[in-house]
C-alpha cells in the first residue's frame, strides 16, 4: 500500500485549535481546486490501471424519494472537507471528536423516547456500556442479547453518541442491546478497543449462552466485531450465533475499487485521505495495516457465525463489504449481502426513517430471528 | 430519462461498412479527447447532483491474481470504442454481430470438449435451441433442467455464440441445459425474444414439472428471464423453481449510480452511450424504456422464484443487480446477492478459469441443488 495522506513524522506533536482551523480552511481551498484526489491519483499510477474522466453524478432516481430528497438538500461531499484534514495531535483529534459527537449525543434522549427504548449506563467487567432495552421485547428474543459495537473510525461516537445504531437495533428487532463504549483514539490505540469488547463478551457468556447472543455494528464497529471473532477463536471462546456487519472497516489500508470509484460520491466518508488514513495509522500503533488483528479481512474466517453484510452503491467501503461477504462465503459461512442503491457509508443510521434504513433493519430482524436459538 | 446517445431519426436507414468504420474512427478520436462522457454529463446537470473529479483506477489488488493479470494485460476501456458507436441501420448492426459473435462461436467446440459436455442443435416449438449436456449429470439433477437465456443486448451471441455460459452451467453444476437461440435485433425487436422464450418454456413444462426447472442467464438474458416471469404470471403459467440473474439488464433506461460511477471502469460495457442505448431503443420498438415488459424492474416481483443475483464492483450494471435483488427481497423472495471485487460486466463467462468465476458457479451449483426438487 502507498500511503497518500500527508503526515507528520510525529503524529502527536502539539498544535493549537487555530492551527486546526487554518488547515481546515486550507483543505477546503485545496478541495475546491480538486487537488487532493489528483495528487493521490498521481502517486497511484505506478500501480497500473487507467484514468477515469471527470463525470457528473446525478441524483439516484431509483433510490427512495426520501433518500433522494436528503441528497438533494444535504451537504455535498465537496463541503465535507472536515474529514479530509489530518489532525496532528491528541488535542486536534479531541476537537474533531467534540464536533462530531456532541450533536449526536444531544439527540439521543429524544431518539430513545420516540423509539420506545430505555437507555441505562452500566459497567461490565470495568468497561462502560449502555443497556438499550425496548419497552416491548419480541417474544422470540426474550432471552436474547445483541452486543453492539459502535462505529466511528476508532475515534468518534464515544459515550452516548455510541447509541443511535443500538437504539435502531433495539427498536426495530425488539431485542435487548448492550452497546460497548470501548476505549478509543487518540489516547487508546490497538489493542484497547479489542480488549474492552473481549472483556464485556467474556462477562456476558458467563450468564448468557453464546447461541443466544448476536453481535455487530457498522464501519469500525463491524471491523472490530470481525477482529473480535478472530481473537475469540484464538482464546478458545465460543462464538456468538449471528453477526451484523454494516459496511465493515475490515481492512484499514486503502485497498478496493470503491476507494477509487466512490471517492467524492460517498457523502459520509468522502475519501480515504485525511481522517480515515490518519486514524488507521494511529490505531495500528506501529503494526502493518494488513496485520489481521488490525485488518481482520486478512485473517481466517473459518468457523465464523452466520453474518448479514450491508452496504450502498455510493459507499466508500462497498469493496470491503463485498470482500468480507465473499471471504465468509468462501469459508462456508451462511452470509448474506444487501446493497442499497444511492446509499453512502452507514447512512441507514442517521437517515433512520428512509425506506432503505427500514428495509435493512427489517432484514436484520428476520436474520436475528432465524439464527438466534 | 434523458437520452444521451446521438441517433438518427430513422434508425434503419442504409449506410455502408465504410461509413461504420469512419464512425468507429471518429468515436475513437472523440474518446481520446474524453468528449462523449463530458457531453452526457452536461446534459445531466439538470438532474441535480455533483461533479466527480477525474481519478485513477488502479488494479484491484484484492481481486484474484488471475483477474488482476487479465486486467493488467487486457484491453483498457478507452480502446473498446467499438461499443460506443451507434449503428445506423440493419447492416451496421449485422457487421457488429459478426465481429462479436464469430470468434466466440469458433471457440465453442473446443470449450465443449474440454468441459466434458455435448452440444446438439434442436428445435422446440419451432425455436432453435442448443441442448448442452454434461457427460456426467449430477445425481440430484437427473431429472432437472436449466433453461438458459443468453445475453448480448438483444443483438449479440446468436447461434453457437449463445452457448459459452450454457457450457459453464452444464459443466459446473452438472445439470442438463437447454439454451434458447431466440430471435434478435436488428430484425426482431420486442416481443420476438420473449415469444420465443415463452414458446420453449410452454413446450418444456408439458414434459417437465416446473419445480424441476431452473432458468436464467446474464445481462439481457437475465433481463429477459425476469420479463418472462412477468409474462408467465400474466399467462397463468407455473413458474420455474429457481432463477439465475447474472448482472441483469432489467432496466433498459440509464438509471442507476453504476452507469455513472462505473463508466470507463467496466471493461466489458464501457458506457451506456452507444450500442447499449441504441439497442435499448431498437428493442423497445416504440415503447417506453420504463415499460415493465421492456424493463421488468418496473414490474411486480411478487410470487417470483428464489433467485441468485451476481455482479462485480466494476460492473456498469451493478445498480441493476442491486435493485433487482432489493425488489425481490422486498417482495419476500429468497434472493441472494453476490458481488465480486474488480469484476466487470459478465466477465465470469469469458474468464471462466479465474477464481471469481469458479466461486460464482460453485454458488450457483449449491443454489440449484437447494431449490430444485
């Protein structure tokens, strides 16, 4: 892999908030000129391939009217340059965290209430978790549990911001959810998150049969779920009965057609360069991005539980979803793939009321009912 | 839909082979300047959306080494301009047919022999078919039948050129295959192909229980299979037990993200403009391209058989595969989606020995064994 994003030799040297804002404005200016992607592309020519001409991406007229309206009225990728800057130190990351997480966390109480779920903070094995419980648990899920691992590039969606997807799963499948508020970047690179998820799972299987537990999440949450499966196998732990792998960040290197084809098309992630590239390096903590403990796509998928994999045609991680699905199928695992027209990375979480999101969580509900004992 | 391809007011006015070659050279020249796509994109700006910068598409390093080697050494989309010209008359189409079909048909006897299948030409209900029979039929398929509908934009792959995919299905699933050499463009627009497929099916179900019949094909073959399902429902015919829908041309209009995101990335189809746009108009025979009899994606999928849908991350029809899969699932049909990293439209047929092709036909074999009674 050729790293494209600019980076400091010391990723944690101190800079000021003013410095971050300066780089933010510079990144915006560069983006308007189309510079970052051209630069990346030049570096890639050595890899063999060909140039694709500039093209216009119209509204996805085969997507739901609601998704089209969201795209038509929402921010376009070229103004989402916040994701294309590279924080240079811990304080820079924490500013980004606050900008991302605070508004999400603020909406949680209203979301929980309107979704007919309760949220309680708790500790399991010393790790903070959120218990998200539907007012009415589905009869088939009375003794079941969904262990939720939130996404956010190992840096975002800590605290209550972890729960919007957990709320959706609890509300739509009417299953009790435990969402792990695992330790994250910038202070806690690999293996902190994996240790926290493992500690919670080990505690849970003391009181719940693993065949009554499902597990998963979106993006880094799905990647971490897969890494946990490889880790559980190594520890000799019994595996859960079913996995939800929403557009999994299962390979932290820039590998896959969709990183190229869907750059600037994906409204959520925009491009690999910037936050994703920087978070990948920081999380890997000196390891290769193709180490299976960092990027579980390079690990052994034999014996993994049945899995539902989801993505969208604009998803920067579409190739990761496709590759995870394929690797699972090749290992003989009953895995199903769902790809939604016009959908960017993980948009089924914030756009919870669009038909695409409802269809995905209806699929997940049916899948959980089929596979949990 | 806004039609982008240039077209004559009389699509069947006569021109010479020299004229075709002139347009071919002109199309090549335009392509080098990047003109056709820019023109199309300009026309689309009214649809709302945004521009995607020029970008480099490297070799898909997560695809099999064999597929990578084929891409590295094969023709790049910018020299496949043959597909971007618009034949102006029947003779023009027939020249293209010969250029496409003759080399494919020529390789069939060798392919059949090395695949341990026999090919016999026959007539069923007055329609020419090819019976493709494996030397050793799988025990579970002794009384089963796969009705194959070849692809080729309703214009290509007539005669023996219909059979390479039929050979693959017969050889890999070890099931007897009947491939329909249905009437095609330019002489026979809609509904000739549908009539031929229907006539063969009606004859077959007189001697075979429908639950012992699978049906399908790739591209126009998959689209025609879906159109046939809607037609069979209207006629009150019992439906087959399972469908194979390889990257289905189920919507002949230019609708879907992949027509934009994967233009020039797909080595097989390159772009909608040219042959595809022209064949769509000619096939529709005056009807709207969104008429469900022309584009079955706009029809009612309730009651359809279980289906396996396949595509690739570079497939110009990826959005069609995704939309067909979604429509089937929304109608409660057990449909499965398989998307292969780095694969262009229908490449699993010509690149029959790459791992991606083997994996797809292994999935299809297992799928047929599960669903045929």
